[in-house]
């Protein structure tokens, strides 16, 4: 389990609870695959949870650790979830956060999709293994006033999940 080194400071999250007149909108869509080895695939976040959290020293480390390094597990401060606003994307991946106060924020959406591998079992036979792959789209935005900021460009995390031998329908969906 990886522990974060930055201390959690509730005061650094104040903007998420402050009223504002700005909005953050976008379309949660990722382009996944390796253009050298396989065709790029467009994945749209149909009816998925999109999160909004203030960008500060703690969440910068969360983004760096979870989304870029992707360790097997990370110990997050349990208070973090109190400071994450959530909305659900529509059938085309569109989302909107209204009444956002000035400040810097992370917007993120975790994708999961069924995947299948053929692997050798203990008897040297090839077997098919079904599991969920997962990655997170994320973007860092800054709000200065009453504007609407549109996210047109996302960063794509490293793979944030470990394939398991459960069918996709039995695996939980989570925001982090």
C-alpha cells in the first residue's frame, strides 16, 4: 500500500464549498490504444460519474500517485470524499458543474471496460480470462470568475486497475 506524504489540509479545500458563478463543462471521451500496434479506440463515458475536486498540494499528489504511477493500492485520507463534487455524464459523455467558485480544480472520470486475455494455466493450456481494464481521464482547470470553462483535452492515466478473474459484472465501480 502506498501512503501519501502531503498532509491533508481541510482549509485547502474551501473553494469546493464556496458559492460561485462559473461552470465547468465538457465531454468525457478518451482515445486509448497504441497507434503503433493497434488501432486507437474512442471510449465515451456514457452515464458515468465525473468528479470535481480542488487542486492543491494534497490532490496534486493524489493525481501524480494514482493516475500517473498507478500503484496497486493507495491510502487516501477518508476526508477527501467530502470535498469531491460529482455529476453523471449523459449518453454522449457530456457533463456540467455549475456554481463553481474561483480556484483550480481537477475534473476526472474513471473508465472501465471489459477485456479478455488468453493466458497459460497451470496445465499449460490456454484459457480465456475476462476482467475489467480501467483508466482515468483527468484535467486540471482554473476558474477566475463567472466564465464557463470547457474541457476539450484530457490526460489519460496509467492503467489504474489490476485484472482479476471475476467477470466484469461482479466488479465494483469506484471514482478513485
